[in-house]
């Protein structure tokens, strides 16, 4: 996949304020300082394209960007910042939880985890929450350039072991570095793969009844564990 345009659509404080559901959306989320902003800039900011994220830790709203006029990149606030919260929807930000559970055109969530850290409780809790709510996602281990290969491998293995009880098959994983560009084509590839599946599904629906409003289904089957 090549990105030819990245246009800021707008910011929404909650699900109700999000734009129409006409385009597939790919959301990115992770703990503060996981490197989400740098990763988004790496994905959509090459070759002079627009930057798509504010500074790390500053995301407070649901930020939406239209890519290639065909899909949306969604920059979600980091989870776990609601200190003292008891309910998971509050712990992970109520607006974000509503978006993840109820956004009909949400095609896939890229959940970012720092490869330089041993498994963090808040990350494990969030993955369990995604699994319990049947949210389609892949795991992206970030900051590969800031840790030795052996340490990254050990941390990733420990993380996968920690989440194993919640899955029949483990989630699809990617590793990347915003500084070196490693993993960029793989991440764009999974978006391209998902878009191909969405378009293939839309063709028979349109042929069956061209006047019927098009609907989108969550969790396209790409041999993923959802």
C-alpha cells in the first residue's frame, strides 16, 4: 500500500461526535509514551505527507484522519490515565471504550506495546478487555531500536505467554521502529489486506440490491483470533 494523501478530518470528544460510518477505520492505541505519535508519523508522514499525531501523551480526543480518500486512521487517547477509576470503561477512558465496542465501521485496532518493557499490568488488562469485548485487533511491539534483540524477544515472549489463556490462537503480532521505519510495510500491508476483504464483501452486496444502504461488519475474517 502507498499513501498518497493524509488529511486531518477532525477531533471528536466521544462516539456520538465521530463522523459518518461510510469509510473503514483503523484505530491505534497504547499506553502513554509507547511511541504512538512517532509510529503514526512514520506510517503516514513519509515523503512529505502530513503529520498525523500530536506529541506523545497529549492525545485527549479521538483524532481522525482520512487516508487516500478511502479509509480513516484513528488516533485514540492512551488508556490507563484515569487514576483511581474502578470500572474498566473508566480505566480505559469511557469515550474510547464506547468507540471500540460500538463503532460499526471499526475494522481493526492496532494495540501498541513497548518492546523494551517486561509485561505491564495495564497492557495485559487492556488486551483481556479487547478479547472479552470481541474487538478485532493486532499487537504492535514498538521501539525495537531502543532495546537489544534478545531483550525484545524475551519481553515479547513473556507478554504473549501472559495473554495466552484468553485466546484459542494467539493474536497476530508485528514489531516496528518509528526511527528506522522497520515494520512500516507490514503494518500498511495488514490494512491493505483488510481493505481488500472489505471491498470483496461489498461487491456481492451491491450486486444483490444496489439501492440497499451498505452495511459494514466488524471483525473481517483474515485468519485472526476473533
